[in-house]
């Protein structure tokens, strides 16, 4: 938990510095500006806020009750579904014309639903752990490689995050890779430009929970469970609308292995 506070204080410090620079001309970034030739580059620094929601099936990779592991055959009979929502704060910088780095921190709310109605090999009532509700602070960072020519562009973004949940023995770790390709449409009535793109997302996440549950006739049982996403890949589509040189709105949706929706409002300087 102390690392979460450190990250929070650092993000707050960077934000306060950024506020002081909002109307300053940032001339030292990106490095290697000449490599981009005559291409118009985005303003180098950005602050933003993001809403993100996703729903996906999970797979239980490990479950123990009082240190006794359940067999994989038993675990395979369980249906697990996860819903999570987050609001996060974003800081980013184009350090090179083709390379952006960013840090994120935010609040996550989620519920993991376990369908045990058809669970084989168990004759005890575990209704109390059918739904695991949680919330916590998420922090992480990553980078984007991007390039293009004419109206076409492509990018690959990699992100690593960790979430410390409200239960000290619970956490969520994830790393994400998202390739995209699209086109730029300029000189629109309401926007300076709009980027339209198609892509995919690979998500490798691990959710861990530990706790106790009261079971009639058995008393208190300690449980430990680890879960992973059922399908790592999903398909995405989205747009980035430049309301002005400084104000950017991005929206994207996903389907396939998971359903997702996100929206980001960003200010660049």
C-alpha cells in the first residue's frame, strides 16, 4: 500500500508541475524532432481522464479450501464472469516523434461472479463466495510506438498495471498489448481532424483473492483463488477527435473475447 501512496504523490506532483506549464511553450520535446521531417506532430505533453468498462469470462487456474486444492476437473465445471469499471488519470509525453510514454493511476470497481450450480465433486454450500465484489487503486504505465504516411497510420501500445484491492490479500495484475491501424480525416466542420482505426487487444490478467467463508456444518473455511481471462484477444474499433490543437477526445469499443468501452478527454500542451 505504501507504494500506491508514493505513486499517488508523484502523479500529484507531476500534475501540479503540468498546470504551471499549461501555457508555456514546450520546445525540448520531442527529442529528434527533425526525424519527422515536415510532418505535423501533436503537442508533446498531455493530461487526461479516462472512463473504462469491460466484461469478460474468467477461468479459475487455482482454488484451495483450507489449503486443499480442488482438482482441475472440478474447476473446469465452474463458470466465472468478471465486470470491472475504472476511472483513471493519465499523464503522457512524446519523448520521440514516434514514441510516447505514459503513466496512469485511478480507481477500480469490480465484481467476479462464480457459477457453482453445476460444480462437481462438492456437496457443500459456497453461495457466500459466488460473488466477489471489490474496489481499489490501480496504477501503471506503458508506451506507444507510432508511425504513418499520408492519411494512414499504425501504432502498438503496451501497458502494465497493478491494482491493490480493498482486501489486503487481493490484487489484480495485467499487461496489455494493442496494435492499431487507421486513417486520418482532416478539415471537418466540427473537428480539426478525426482518426478512425481498427485494432486488437491482447490482455494477460491475473486476479487473486484470499479470504474466509462460513459454511454450514463445516464452519469457517479459508479460500484462495487465482483467475485468468478466458480469451486473451479481443477486436477493437475507435476514433480520436481533435476538438482543437490542445483538446482531444478519444473513444473506443471492443468485442470478441471481451466487451469493453472507454472514453478519454485529454488536454495537451
